[in-house]
C-alpha cells in the first residue's frame, strides 16, 4: 500500500475490516459495517482550518513554522558519517539491513532508566543513537528524522489514510556531558518537537530552503523510527493467516534505524533493532559495526547513566586488539634522544657548502646559515633563553624569520610564531596566555607589544662578536632533551578563543625522520616555504628540507596568495617537493592551465580533505609514474 493511500497505523483498521468482510461473505452474508464518524477528507479540511496559513504569525502553522526556523537554524549541511564508497551524484534507493535483538532484561533496564528520568524508551534509544552518530561523525550537532503518527483525535483511529509526518530532531552532543544530562536535553527537545508536529515536513523544507541535492536527503540523512504496534496472526473461517515480511530493502536515507518495541500492548518485552542503509554508501560489515557499537552504548549507559558520553568505549576487545596490532605494525623506529638542534647540526656538519636557503636577494650555504643561527642563539642564551623558555617570533616570512626560529631552537627555547597581520587583540591574547620571555621581530615587522618581554630586531643586531661554532649542551642554561618543548602554536580560534598547543622535540623529530625516509628527501631536493608560520603545516616546510640537506626556497611575504607567482617560483627554482592545502593546489592548477611545473616530483596535500577531482587533475598534469601523497591531521573514519 503506497503511502499516498495509507500509513502503518492504517493496517489495523484495514485488516480488521478485511476480516469482517471475509467472515461475513464466508457465511453467505454481507459485511455489517458501522458508518465511520469521519472520513479522511474530513480530516484534511479540519487540518487546513486548524493550522491556518503559515504566513500568518498568529496561526498554528505560523507559530510552528517560527519554532522550526529557530530550532533548525544553523544545522550542519549534512551528517558526515564515514562511508565505504564515495557519495554518488544521485543517491538511489538500493538498500540492505542488519538486525539485532535486545532481550527482555535489557528492555526492563531501558524502561526503568526512562521512568527514572521522566522520559520514554523512545527518548533513551534516541539519545543513545545521538551519541553513536556524534562519535562516528566527530560532530556535536546531530539531526535525525523521525515519523510521527499524526492521529491527534480518537475519531481518527479507524481511518485509513496517510497521517504520518516527519520531524527533524536536533540534539547537541557534548562529549563531556553524562548520559543522564544528555537524556534530559533529548527529553526537552523531543517534547517540544512533538508539540509542533503539524506543519508538513515538505512545507518546512520549502520554508527553510536548505541546499538541495539529489545526492542526499534534505535537513537530515539518518532516519529513526520507533514501532510500538504488532501485527498478529489472524484466524479466519477455514484459513490461518500469518504476516509475511516484504523482501523490499529500499531506503530513503543514508541510514535508517528502526526500533521495534515488543513490550507494547502487554507483549513479552525486548527490542528489535534494525539498521537499514544505502548500499551505494556503506558495506554491510561497516553497518554491522555501527549496530554493535549502538548496543555497546546502550549497555554502558543503562549500567551507569552518569558516564560521560565521550568515555563510552565503542570497541569490543577483539576489535581493540586488532587496532593496536595494526598501529604497532605502522610504528617507525627513529632512535631516541634526538632534538631539532641535533638534526640541524648533523646536517650542517654533513653538507656545510651546500645551498641551504634561497631567497629574493641571494642564497646562504648551510655553513653561512648556521653561522647566523649560532651567533643569535648565543645572544638569546645571554638573555635567559633555555629549555622550556618561550620566545615569540613576530615577523613575516623571510630569511630573518628562519634564522630566528632556528636560533631559538639552538638556544634550547620553544618558538611561538605570531603573524604581524593578525588583529592586535588576537596577538595580545596569545602573548598574555603564553607569556614569552622575549620577542624577535624586524624593523619592517614592528608591532605594538606589551611591556615585559625583551624585544630584539633581528635585522638590526650586530652579532659579529659572538662565536659561530655549534652550540654545545654545556653552553645552554640546561641540557636540551627530546621531551623539551620545541614550539608553541595557537589554533585558529574558529570555535572560540585560540588555544595553545605545545609540541616536543621528540614528536617533531620522529615525524621528520620518518618523512625524510618515507618521501626520500635528499640534498637534490628543493622545498618551497610559502606557508605562514602560524599554521601547523609550516613545520614540515621550515624543518624537513634543512634536516635532509635539501634547499629551502623562501617565497616573498605575500607570495602565498598569488598562484601565478608561486608557479613561476617553482619553475625558476626547480622545486621538487610541494606541501600544499588542496584548495591552493586547485588554484595552482587553474593558473597553470592544468599543467603543474615539471620540476615537481611529489605533492604532499594536508590540512583539508583532498577532493577526488583535485587529485585526478594533479595526476593528469604529470607523467604516468608520478603520484601525489596525502597526510591528514586527523582521520575522518573511526
């Protein structure tokens, strides 16, 4: 029966009337049906009169429209679950499903948890699903769609027709909240949604006008249904009739979770759980893992509702063991005790006469560069800079910036990059938070700085009197070790105030040594420095070349904004290794007419998701044996 004619609740009166008719006809009589008090057409007219126009703010429809506009304001464009297959341009209806059953004991525990919280089992199951989706998608804003019966008066119980409406249930999921706290939020939000359930979802989509795409359902991509009615076998004259489940597995959403309450109407208890899924997006094994984790969440929260939802362990022991073994197999042995200063000193000793830095006005060999670094480092030591001392670098991209960064490291301190072009309020907040011992800048990059830290203009210093030889550990204020801080970097602050992150020497040395071997960086390579030092991607650019004997080519301060300039610089200086965010890679390809400079032998894309189209364009621009490499700061799949 198509939904244009009836809904799930229509089955009961439809089957009852069928039984009455069959029984009567089997006895040679006509069915004796009592006239219906209302027909479906009466309901539609009544609903139109009750709701009024949603353009009228005083009408029921107008008030509900305003409620949903406020409730769903700013929802994510989509729920980014980790799929097994790329999302097609047009998502079809092909689907499959996996199932599980919760026993009557778990049914009683969930019901008791709901009763104690003043909620319903539906709300408990909804809250647990919100936890699962938040954890799997790494989001704090979860929206699911749920059907509501829409039969708001007893006169409608026996009417066959389509009364169901879809509601968008929005749940903020803070991983530090307990499940009991989350359940209270879900209860409040669900009750408010049910009180505003009359405006048709299709009309709501028109009003909200989200970005529409045939690749996904609008507003929500996960459905959540709760069935608390049963279909029993029927005894008819001469017939035994039992329900036969339809074989159709078509889906409307990416994922559709259905809970069947076997305790409704005095049943034996227990829950049936079904995860329906789009086979164009997910493999059956992946959805089975989702279902297993959903059961694990339910077991954890009924056992202890005070557990923070971010602390619920999603993995079974076997899965966790397999993950640990896989991670162990990927470990890369790099030795121990190394620091950035050690890596640099070793490279200067190995290739003193090779070109280290290339800039607009010339070049420096490793020996010439180290001379400037070591002299400035000794001045910094005199100023009290040593291990765990923070020194801010308030300058734009230049040779002086690289010298200052390496000098702070050689002195044993931790460098803190600042962008002179950032707002003064942000710079002031970072300086107040990090409390650096000093600030290194240049005469061209002067900014207003708070009183307290010493301020040195690197380009104005006379350092000829200082020793240029490598700095020994005994010269530092304290020995420099691998677990000392190497640099401090502040986040963008897009979700609040910027937060400082301290990274140790051991952590970055571990990555640099692996990177040097994995990507085969050698003295024949040239690496482009074009990323702001305040962006964590810059660490690879600042340090990978000069700890591998390669050349570091410094782009002009504003050059990172000009794809034409960068392409020309890559060609002119024969850059072989490019670190780039995918959006900039697209811009470089556009400027170059789809043909990247032929000097490049590898592109390391990081910082953003790498679109398939960008990767394919890049590969088409190079010889068949050429490839891109990608590194993401955090995995999307968990």
